[in-house]
C-alpha cells in the first residue's frame, strides 16, 4: 500500500479502488460528480487498511444512496446526508455543503455548496480535506492536506475552527492517538484555548465516548488532559489503560460497555470500586454478596484496581443456580413473606461455600432458615 511520503499521488485513486472495490459500482451509478473524502483518503495515503467510506456528491445524496441499494436508506435532511450498506459495508454520502456557526459550539447552519472546494473548506483538519474524484484525475487538495499527512501533522483550516465546533478538539485527540500525529504549533495554540463547555453535554459526551471506544482511547484522553481540556481523576490515566486491557481478555471481554468503562476510569466520578477492590472475602458466599447487583462498570474498575477474586465471581460464583425455588418452599408449608427470600439466600450461601449439594440438601437448609425466621417473627 502507498504512503504519502514516498508514493506518487497518481497512485492514490488506484489504492482507493483496491481498498474499496465498491467504488467501481458507485461510479457507474452516479450521475453527478462524486468524490471519496475524509478518513478513507487520509488512511489510504498512510497505507492503512480500509475503514469508513465517505462520499461527497455535487447533488442529491439520498438519490445516489437509493440508486445503490434497494434496502431502506437512512437520510438526514438537515445536513443533506444519507447512509447505505453495499457489499456488507457502510457508506456515508453527503451532498456538498457550506456551514456557518451562529454562535460558538452551536450546530451549524447548512447551505448547498457549488463545488468540492467549498465543501472541503468546512472540514476539521487539512488531512481530512482531500477529495479524490471517482472518475479519476488528480486529488483536490486546496489546504495542503497531502503534505500534512506526510508530515503526520494535524492542522485546522482556519483560526475559528475550535471556537465554531469545540468537539474538534476531542477529534484531534482521537486522530493523534490513533495515527501518531502531532499538532501543528498554531493549531495547538488554538486548541489549548478551546472551551468544551460551549457545546451541549450530549454532543461532548458522544465525542468523548467515540474517543474512549477506540483501542487508543486511554492515550487520547491523556492527550486531552495534557492540553488542559479535561481533568483526569487521580490515577485515571493508568486506570483507563488497565480497564481497556482488561476488557480485551476473558472473562471480562464485553462485561461492561467499553467506552463508558474507560471514560469513568479516566475521568470519574468514582463509584464504589475502591471499597470493592479493597475487600478480601474469606468465603465464596461473602464475595457473591459483595459483588452481586453491582454495576458492571464498577466491577470492571474494581478488578482493574486489583480485586482478583472478581475473576472467580464472574467465572463461577454468579452462575451458581439453586435447584429449589419459592414454590418448593410454599409447597413445604412456608407462607408468603420475607422468610422465603431469606431461606433461598441461606441455601445459596451454603451451596456457594460447598456445604450442601443437590436439591434435597438445599431444601433442608432453606426450610431450616425459613422456620428459624418465622419463630423470630412470632
């Protein structure tokens, strides 16, 4: 695969067609000028594997999407975009547009753009502002994005970029951590002055979650902290790394939402994970009582803090099932009430601790506990 620092740009279109063979079908269907833009171009220049495919069209995005697939097409009229699946891959299509921001952090006001150059001017960084025509020809690179890809630089297109959309600062951390890019000096100055509070909690949270969901998410969050845009909890950088590694291995894989767990590890707020990590249950039943009902993120954080006994809880203790239930106790003459729950709890504890096995022994323990409780209540 090509690299922007050493390969001729004439090979860029060929590289994209190899990575995204569906481009030939799209070119056959498109009746308006269409271009590959954004991350697909950037990553092709870097020699990376295929990723998300974004198309820019000088026309109706939904019309092209409908021509590509008979499946339902997701469209977003406000921004003139549409999404379609082709060959098992997601393709995002956007009509050329300009954007103006009525206030810092506000959603943009969108208007159609007459050409690709006008659309590229609204992009976040120069490395994402390169368009490659589907029909062949030289890349459109009005902002020097190809050179910045080769230099591994993130550079904004204008000085109000972060003021208009402060979430671009979070994207900068995502790209820098994922790709090993650094900030151009003037871009770093502008980024450090960014006020993330001017965007809504939902938008800020969504961008942070996208960052945290990536394998390089902990490094990206550390970058944001280093730039002064977020504050890590004490030990948050190390804890986020430990959580990300933990969620990549059994038995913790998919135990908790990856992005949420990494974010809480890095930024907080702290939950009950410290107390849980400090616990040292002497019996399986004690460990079960400590861990059951806890939020999965709390369990993950506690394990990342060193609670190794939680591995056994996940693998064994929480799946221990009783062979009796409330109906069996009712049939044995125990009335409805709190005694039923206490009885089943006693049977579970005895089973977890290896004191009883099988239905009859469980029932005997449960009945004894229930009757003892009923005597106290009367």
